[in-house]
């Protein structure tokens, strides 16, 4: 008798046993029903015993299956306890270039840490994609269009779009823009635009060639960008989160109309901490959809 029983067999069996349904168990396990049926068949074949009775409309445990379930649940509970001890010492490294989206970031981190026992290390870095490429991060939070020429996504990286943020204009307290009650996206080309060339969400690449601002001031991080705007060297355009989170006495925010939203995307490499990354992505999507 072959005893080639794997963990996936046991988890599949307990799920079917608890739900008394292959379809509901397949939904819980995030696999197809035919794949689940094959897994159960493999388990019964390896053990050379029938664990589930499929003769009725509802799946029922055989006597052997009921006894087997008691022991399997004990084994899985012990395994989960061991994994919890191990993952408690594991850290997922999440990188971002400036202000994290709120309240998404706080809720996602809490949901992930509570469900896994692992912790999240938040790393503020000017170029999170470069850090991802160097494997000093596990996941990078990227604002702006990941297809834009300025965004250098590592080869083979996977992306997950979460949501879009509205944009707002920002200028010096002495700028003529403060006299306006709003700024139209199409009129930005008439102003000098301050751009963060490393991790900025808005730049000349955001417009068709014939509609781009003529005058560009380049910076390489958020602090340089903000101080350049405050100094009156030009205006800037950022997601609205900056208005809630930026406290600078020399800048003012002006509503921006007809502007395309700014995407927020998670980027990760497939060869990272796969299990933890998957769990974080699940938490991130769940939070974003609430």
C-alpha cells in the first residue's frame, strides 16, 4: 500500500468533511471542483480506503472517514501551531517612496499580521523598485502608471492594481495659482511643473506630446519635490492623500478637475517569500474592496 499522502490531501479532505460539499470546499481552497475531486481520489487511493460517501445528494463521511478526520484535525492543528511559532519570527518587507495610502495601508498590515503571526517592516526608500530588484524588499507600493516610461519595473515582476487615487494640484503660498478655485488638467501645460523623476506620479509622460508642459523642474525624491514647490519654482500634482498628510506652511492645495486618477499598484518578484507575499496580497485586495 502506498502511503504517499501530502499536506494538500489532508487539507482537502478536512475541507470537504466540514462543508459536506465539494463545491463549497473548492471555493474555500481556491481550486476547481474537478481538481479537488482528483485530490480526494488520490488520498483514498493512497490509503486504499473509502473516506467519503458520495452516494447521496450530500457528501457524508464513512465510519473510517469520521475516525480519520479526528486524527487529521489533530495533526493539522499541531502543524498550524508550529507554523505560527515559525512565522512569528518572519518579516515581510514592504517598501514605499512616500506617504502610504490611508487607511488601506494600516488596515492591510493589521489584517496580515493578525492572520499570519508574521510582521511587516515598512521601509521608506526613494526607489522601491530598485530595492525590489536588489531583493532588499519583498513588495513595493508603486503610485502612478506602471506602464509609464519612467517606471522601471523589474523583469519578470508581477503587478497587482489595487485602486486609483484622485489627483490634486499643489503650489507655493505666493503662487498665482492660489487665486484660482480650481485648475483644469488641460491647463497644466501653461505652468512650470515640478516633477519627481524617481517616484513621481505625474510628469510630462502623463500627457500626449503636444499637450505636455513646456517648463519642467526635475527632482529625485518627495522631499526635494515638496521644497521646490514651496520655493515657488513651479507647481506640482500629487494624489489627494498629500493634502491630508502633508503639513508645510509654505504650500497650498488647489482642486484639479478632469485629471485621470493615479493608480496604486503592488509589485513583487515571483521568487520571493511566496507564501507570505500571497497572504499579504490577499489582505491587500480584501482591504481595497471594502
